[in-house]
C-alpha cells in the first residue's frame, strides 16, 4: 500500500488552517451570543434604573418648583423601584443647576426638574454656559399662573380699579419681583405694558423678601406664585386681585383673571423633567410614560391643586413644541421689561 508523503512544513500549515477555522467559528459564536446578550434600546429602558437617580432642582427647598419635584420624585421612586434623590442647586435663576445637568453623563441618572425660566427666559436674557439644545425635554408635569397681590391699603378693590388708578398716577407706585428676568417680573412687565401703566420695578433676591415688603407696604404690587401667596390669601395685609391664566383658579374663584380686563392675556409657567442631551430615547420615553400615569393619580392632582398647580403631562415631542411656542410671549415680556435679549 503506497504511503502518504507529507512534505516538510505541511503539518504546521494544516494545524494553522485548522486553528484559523476554529478561531473563525469561535469568533462567530461570540458575536452571535453577544448580539443575543446585549439589550436592545427598549430592553435597556426596561432595566433602567439600576441605582438611585439624582433629581436636580434649580431653586431652594420649599418653593413651588421644589415642592412639585418632591411629589414627582416620590412617585417615580415607588413606580421605578429606585430612590429619586432631590438635590437643590439654587443660584443664577436656575442657571447653575441647568448647566450642571446639561454637562452630566447622559445615562438617565441625572435629571433636571425645571421651570420655564431655565429653558426660555434665562437663556434669552443672560449669558449662561449652556444652550437649550443641551437638554432633552422629557415631560411637563405641572402648569400654573402667577397671582397678582396688592397691599391691603391700596385703594383699588378690583383689577379694573387698579388699572384706572395707576393710569391716573403714573410713576407713583412700585411693584416687586423675585429678581430681574424672573417669571414674576416678566408677567408684571407684560401686564403693565398691555395695560399701558407706569410703575417702578423693585427687584428682590427671591420671592420671600418681596412678599415681606408687599405685606409691609413698602411696595404696592407683586406677581408671585401660588406657594407664596395662597397661604396668606386671607391676611388683612394683602389683597389678591388677579391670576395670569385665561381662566380663574379653582382654588380662589373670587379672584378674576387678568384676561377679563385685558382680553387675550395669559402668562403661565410650566414645571417638568429634562435630561442631558443624548440621553437614550427609550429612557426618555419610559420616563414620559411614567409621568403621564402619575399626572392622572387623584392624590397627585389634589396635592398639586393645593398650591395652584394643574397636573399635566406631555410626550417629549409635545414638550418640545411647548418650549418653542412660549418663546414668543416671553420675547414680548422681555422687551416690555426693558431687558436686553441675547
């Protein structure tokens, strides 16, 4: 029987070829297994969160935004099984907190609970280290008007009387704000502009000192939020004259809407959740769905209504449209306030 002759080096070549085939088969198996093991975007969203989530608040504890954030954070913690830890980063009308979140890792573990100021009025009037495009809107969760309060010694008992009296006394009276460019300042400026009234603007470092001087009579008018003014609505030192929504607030139905004297007037602020740009869309969509469910809970609706906030929810796309739409009214208010646009 003839023998098979294997040339020198052939055995090594055969071993190399077999090894290459084996390596290729092993690599194919690893790739296939990896494709099965790696979660898809939807699966990643379902597994998120796997650790605590930080909810950054651009204002001090106790205010309107902070109160809403804690209500939403508490419900999100229950629904998603991980703590939502509130972190207050006040200062610069919320720009510090917003910049912090904008530069955070876009992994769904650092979120911003903000108001209209951080995405609209502040970037339009101040130099900030972020752009609105650095954030991805998730969902609005609440909407509320500003409330106009006057010192109880002011002679006018209705909004119409207020307009007539101030118009007859240009430059005689002063109004307060929580700071230049704040929502209250812009609401007041827009109101005065459309009513053709002349009042002196006195800015304060926050709403609390502004309310204190309103009660003390040092200033005559202030547009504040419900958390600031509803608790003292029955005080003998203040009189609530109007709300900046198109319709009256259910909590204070005796107080008329500005639109009843100035048709078409509406200036509301939203609060809601945003994340760093490039946060995975499946996580954004899941968060939005959770907020939509929370906003329908009777207990949440009742809590928010207690301080003049209407529970709402939006899809991410609707939230984007809301931000675009409000730039027009805020632009008019900024011009009325005499602030320089960026």
